[in-house]
């Protein structure tokens, strides 16, 4: 594995997560009492940037926050994780907010209020040829399209939340990352050049133009919170692939990182260096 620190620039959302932890998720029209409320840094973009930095990448965040105390807290959290926040814009709009309900098994329901994320602009933002650019779909599609156009190097899209994607965007993607539900909701992904699909407890797989070319099993873990697990997986997979690992090894490492994140109640969990997960998965493979 190449030990040079991979440069990852994340273009995406920065949110304040308001999390209610309850025994179970409510049904439509139902009120449930006895939940515990917490606030923490979140947003798919920020989660992925924080994970990339903690795993050992050189992470830069391009996003927007509000000019309020919550916005400053989100910036402080990214900085503490080791993320370069010089391209995060501070706007008059309020911070993006995610309202999350998590049950005792770690399953969740999420409603996102975009706030400042809806006003993100890439004016003046440039990307170098050595940078991997990682986007999601919690910011406006025009911003993602602009990032894809401006990116000079490896371009990755975490296509979440699922939506119809323009053909020109998919053609630009060097890698698309989705979960199995998103893969089913976006039929055009069957023609994409490279797609990584996560299957929760069933592991993950890599597809080239709809043909499975690699897969890796999941890592058993006690679930605390699934909110940031997919984001940690995305960051780890990008770093692993860009470090020179083959598809199966990269998926294994990303699965191990995702499992670590599932066992942590935070949306931006503390993580080890990527090399430690590589050693862990190599040892597990040798033991089988």
C-alpha cells in the first residue's frame, strides 16, 4: 500500500445532528416518549471529511455553515479532526440541521433541513490534479455537477440521497458509492464504470458496468448508531483505492472501518489509521 497521504477534497453538507435515541422508531402519526436527545456534528460531507482525516488522508472540506454558534461548533469539530476548513463559507442562513431518530438496534429515520448547504457555491474553489474529489447529494445537484466539471483528478460520488442522475455526471464519475437500496433506486448505475455497493451485515461488492468484480464480507459488531457508518465506509474506500489496494482488499478495509463506526454513537467517530485496518483485515483473512 502506498503510504503517501492521499489528498481528498470533500464537497458536501455540514449539519448539526439533533438525535433522539428511543426504544423503537415511531410509526406514522405516533408519538413516542422517553427518548434521549443529543446534539453532535454531522452532515454526509463533514462526516466523510472527518473520517478521511482521521484515517490519515489530507482532507479539505468545501461546504457552508451559518454565521451562528452552531456553525462555529461544526467548524471547530472539523478542525479538531484534522480537516482543512479554509474553503468552508460562512453565510447568513442557518446551519443545516438533521433531525434523527435512532432506535435501540441503531436503525434510524432522518429528515434533513439544508439551511446554508442549499446556498453552497464553488466560486473561487479549484481542484488540483492530485486531489480526489468526493461529493454526495445533500447539496444542490448543480454544485455536484460543477464539482465534477472542475475536478481534474479522481472523482467520486456517494449517490445519497438517491435521485435520478444526469448521464454526463455518471460518465464523469470514476467511482460511485451507494447502499443496496440506492443501487435499486438508480437503474442507470448498472451502466456506470465502477460502483461500490454496501449491503449492511452482508458486506459490500464492486461492480464494473453492472458486473460484479469483487466482494468482501462484513465485520460482526454490536450496533450503536448507523448514521455515520456509510460515510466512514466512503472515506475509507476512497483512501484504500487511491493507496493502491485492489478492489477486494479495499472493500475489506472499508468494511472494517464502517464496522468501527457502527459501534460508535457519534456521526463522526474516532477512527484508527487506515493501515491498522489493513493489518486487521489481513490477519482475519489469514485466519480463515
